C-alpha cells in the first residue's frame, strides 16, 4: 500500500512540476499578456479591412528599390479576399499559442458575405508583429471534401501512369518484330555455286576384256580358225 501511495505521489509531483514549468515560461515575458495580445490582434483585423492594398501594391511597384515579392503576393491575396468576402463582421472565436519567445493569436471573424475569415497574427518576444496570415474558414465537411477530392485525383494519376506503363510494355513485342524484320532484309541470300559436272573417264580396259571374252566364246563355239590365221585364245585374268 505504501509503495502505491509513493508512486501516486511521484506522478502527481511530476505533473505539477511540468505545469509549473509551462506557466513559468509564459510568465517570464510580460509582453505576452493575453488581453494585450487580443487587443492588438483586433486592431490588426480592423486595419486589414480598412487598408488600401491596391494603392500599396502600385506604390511598391513604382519604387526604384527592390520589392519584396512575398509581400506583394500577400497584398494581392488580401485584395482578392476583400472583394470576395466584403466588409468586417463580428468576432466568433479567439485562440492563443504562447511560448517563451513568440506568441500567435488566431481570430475568426464573420464578414458581410456571411462567410468567415481566419486571421493569424504572430508576435516576437518584444510584442511586435512579426508575421500575419489571412485564410478562408473551412468547415470539417469542406476539409473532408477537399481531402476526398485530393485522394481521388491522386488515385486517378496513379492509374493513368500504370496504364501508360502497361501500354509501353505491350509495344515491346512489336519493336522486337520490327527489328527482326529489318535484320532479315539486311541479310542477303548467298548465291549457290553449282558444282561442275564430273566427267567419268571411260574404262577402256574393261571394254577390251569384254570384247576378248565375247571373242573367246565365239571361237570356242565354232572351233575354227579364222581366215587370216588369227588364233583366238581365252585370256586368263590374273
């Protein structure tokens, strides 16, 4: 039981110490008083709706010195937002984000068009305005619809790329056939050299032997001597 109580006491002590540290960070800078920050943010919003951004952009472009393009683009966006949303309405919500060296106030305002704008004003450690941003208010449904649209577009792009790759792969066989056909055309048929006809030499010895055999056979049958005194004898082959 004592161990459990000690453990609980340690946990509570750690939580209190962390809370004390966070409070000490915000209290160290006297410029980050919430009421003062909110008042300054309200003044900024009022000035934004009344400020002539068009004249400011023209004068910045007419200057001979280099112009900050980021500032010019921010002013141009403000011109479009003021035309779209109209005049200043009432404040709906205020949110603070405070650290040891900076603070940000986020305020939501209605406009004469019935829509809302979100103003984010950031202050440095001296309490001076360091940056600001104005954006359209979007409900959870609008955010979900935009996220769904982005998802659909991403999937469509992926499928389109896959289909394109599949088409390219399918054309590989046609490329191979084309290359093979080109190679066949380049290869010429070698001329067939006809072999010269071989002239067989007549075997005169065999013919003479045949004549002698026939003559001997005739002589044996007739057993007579020829008129010119030629004695026909059989030839014995060795």
